[in-house]
């Protein structure tokens, strides 16, 4: 993937927004990769958890907000438990989802789920899915 | 012993086997369960963004209901409810400004929440208050010869500050299984996420995870899997249908709640086990071991 870096991107308010919503300091990550090594969803991801942090540091907003990775993370917290720097990576990924959802761009379209998807799964699945993937 | 109890949404329908078996088992242990009056859904997931206070109202309202019942302890059995209620409570306790805002938003409540309710999981109460040794004395039907793999998943043990057991290598369910007379089977995927709510929009991901988790337990000799979360139970049991369709070599395994195992060992009637709610029928293996 070809990626262009720029001072403009680095200073984009997006970086501050991710830090504010997640409550995390992006700059303390030293890219050890432990979050990606232990992530159960990593093989489904286009941008890996450690790369998500690097992209966020560099203000690569378009790449992050278009990624598939942020929607296959189920906030299982394995990365948070293992990060040697104490970074809550799940919170950073949540911040990215929220930046999109707060523009009322739902990831899961409730009206498009078919009857069996809505009818057979327990309420705990529907409520948590809609909490995470709709605005 | 009396316990204020928060069931949560799914224990009243899909996971009625969890609730009925737990209440019967607790009765056998002389514990009187008092369901909260006017409880509401906790929201199922803890809000991870710093500014999202509105989603803490639902869990905190249940803590107010607990106070209204003259209690300062709230027990829940669902791993997701436990995580959400306990983490919201922790946020209120450590951020008095947040608590003030939440109380202001709920100005029509008679009781102001002061951070003084303790949220407990049933497993904690079994281990620390009722004690495993006293459970052992009351067992009428030990689960002799039953190979049980305990699956912990995510929300019971993570993040580390919430759990009552080690986040990477929890053992409390295995200890309980051993107390009940079963053989606890350790397996490497016991804390690996089942995919949780992705089951709604990406059921194929759940089929992959269920294949990995159940196959791993079977390789270690497990005959049955015990869980504490209704979402894990749905994914690991009901999604075995999708798993078998995707992986022809997949061999299924019954999945039960740890409370169903307790209910069997403590002599509860079979109707409290509600086996009709399972996808993979646990009865053949239990009959084979002479347990039902």
C-alpha cells in the first residue's frame, strides 16, 4: 500500500480527536507488535492493531476510517491486557468507530438484516451489536 | 443468605437454562435470590469512549434499584452484564464529576447514587462467600468421569482490573468443575474471544472461532464445555450449525452453563436444566455418565 505522509496530516485535528475519545496517548507506543500477535481477529484485518496506532499517530485519517479492521474488532481486550506500555488499543479502535458513527454512518443497517438474523440471535447479541455498530 | 440479583435481558429467554439452573442450585445451597424490581437492560457493553456518559445511565440505574431494595451488593451471572455494571460502577467511583452529571440526568430518581453498591459475579460469591468446600459437602451426584472444558471468553476476565481471576490463565471455573466431581480439562483457547456480537452481521467469523475453540477443547479430551456468558453460549452452541456447514470435519460438542453442572451435582430436577434450549443436546453424554 502506498501512503503519503505530510505535516498537514500530522497536525490534522483527527489525531487529537482519537486521543481525546480514547483517552490514550498515541505517542507512547513503541511498535512492539504484541497487540497484533495476540489479536484473535488479526487474520480478518487489513490494518493490524499496531499499524492502527502508527496510522493514527501519522494522521492517516482516510486509510483508518475506510478500514475493515475497525469493524472486526469485538473489543475482547486481549491487546489491552498485553500491551507493555499500558495502552488501551481497544479504546483507540472504538474512537475510530465513533468518529464515523457520530456522523450517523451506521455500519450495520438494522433494516437490512433478514428475519433469521434478527429472530434467532439472543437479545444480548442484538443490543451489543447495535451499541457498537450503529449511531 | 440473601442476594440481590440482576438477571439481564437474555436470562429471561434464550438463556432461561442459565437462570433456572442457577436458582435451583442456589436454593440447594440455602441462598435466597431476590430479583431486582424494575431492573432494566445494562446496555450489554461498557462504553469505551471518554465522553460517552449517557450510556452509563442504564447500569447506574440498576445500582439505584439495588439501594432501593436496601442492599449494597448486586449479584449477576451473565459475564457481559457483570463487566458492564462493574466497570460503570468503577467509573462512577473514581470520577465524582461524572457521577454528579449522571445523578443530575436522573433527577427524578428518589435515590442519588453514591458509588456504594458492590457488583459481584456469582462465581466470586461461590468461591469467597459460600465457599467451594461447603458446596462439596452438599453434592448428591458427583459429576464423576465427566471431562469438562471451561471456557472463560472475554468479559469475565478482561480488562485485568475488573476480573476476579487471572486475565490470561483463569482457573475459577476449572476449580468449580473439580469441586463438582468432574475432571477439569485445560485447553489453549479458553480465553480466546468467540467473536461476540459479530454473530449478527458476520456469522462466518463465529464459525471460524467456534471451530478453533471447540476443536481445541476436544483434542484435550473434553466431552462438554462450560460457559458463563449467554453470548458465548449462543456462538459456541447454536453456531455449531454454521460451523459444521463450513468445516465438514468438525465434531460438535455440547455447551452448558456452569450453573447447569452445579444443578445436576446438587440434585436439581431435570426440568430446571431446560435442555430444550440447546442446539447440541447435552443429554446423551450426561446419560452415558449416569448423571440424568
